[in-house]
C-alpha cells in the first residue's frame, strides 16, 4: 500500500504539471535543460502539453495498481514496463505531433 501511495504521488505530480501548463503565460518547456523553440500559438501549445502531461499522470497511476496486490507479486513487471513504454510514447507524441504542429515556421 505504501508503494502505491508513492507511485500515485508521482502520477499526481505529473497531473499537476499538466494543470500548471494550462495556465502558463509563456510556452511550457518539455525537455529538461533545452532551449524552448519559438511557438506559433502559445495558448494552444500549452493546452496540448497540459493534456499530454495530465493523460500521462492518470495512466501512470493506473499502471501502479499491481502494487496493491500481495507483496512480491510478479505483476509489478507490468508497472515497470508500462511506465517505460508510456514515457517513450509521450516523447514520440510530443516530438512528432505537438512540436511539429506548434513550431514557428520561418
């Protein structure tokens, strides 16, 4: 139960990051320590990034449900692999869809 609470706390922080993105005045950065590209429509871009982070957080919490089973359950591998594939999917969605759509064209 303690592990699930910790896992859920991380997921809720991602949802909080998404909500913060909705209200950000400037473009919300995605990559750590990377310069943000020029955005064509800041409000729509922040909304898209906010939705991405909120969905990530909710799915992340759902992936932690095997932690509610008995101790040393083999199903924890689903949580670990699921979180890994979810993180990769979020990076691909951001790069291929969001960044491509909202990057200011010269």
